[in-house]
């Protein structure tokens, strides 16, 4: 029993401490509908939808700056989106990160290799709520409100983790 207890204590003391940190990115987004050449950027907070009483099918973008401190160097960084209606294309510092289709599922992208530490970084999310034949439902405007309608979070983890990329799980 003493040997087993000593083994467990050794494992626990050698384990890397949990350092998963989450930072809300819901504030300070600049929003603009792309089809309107005269449109000005509007400052919005998330959750946000551009459709009010009447659904407007279009493409728009959300953009914000985020400072990534030097202290996060050596960590893995992820952007987690709770929900975007309907198709989201993500860019960090002008570099393509990925695309997610479907308004009702959360999604996560790793951005570790796209950020600049100790500097401001640009996040741009291009969102389309246009009707598409490969997204359900096809005969309703129920899901076409358009926008980032759930929270966005920056997640910083240790290097060795269970990945949060699989269906945007907690890892």
C-alpha cells in the first residue's frame, strides 16, 4: 500500500499543472456588411446578429485586434466560436485559418502559428448567411439571422493536451 501511495504522489507531483486559460473576446468588434460600399464599420459586442425583424441574406465581416502577450509564448492558442450563422471564414493577421459551415455547432481553430507575440493581432471573421444548397434547412429562413450569435473565446493551453479541435470539445 505504501508503494502504491508513493507512486500516486509521484505521478501527481510530476504532472504538468493545468494551465488552460480562457479569455473572452466578445467586446470591441468592428462590423460591416460587405455588399454596402457606403457602409461604415460599427462597433459591436457579441453575441450579435445583423438581421432584426427582417432577415437580410448577405455577407459581412467582424474584425478586432487582440494583444497576445509574450507570456503566452510556448502555449497553444485556439479560437473557439460558440456559434456563427451560417458560414464563417477566419483570418488571423491576414492569414487564412479555416472555414466552418453550420449555424448550430461550436467550432475551434488553432492559431498558435499565426499570431505575433508581444504585438496586436488582427482577427477577421467573414460571415455569410446566404442560402446554400449544402446547408440545412433548405426551405426556411429560420437559421438565416446572420452573425456571430454566441461567445468567442481565446483558449491558451499547455503544449501537450487533449485537442479541443474535435467537434470543439473541451479537450
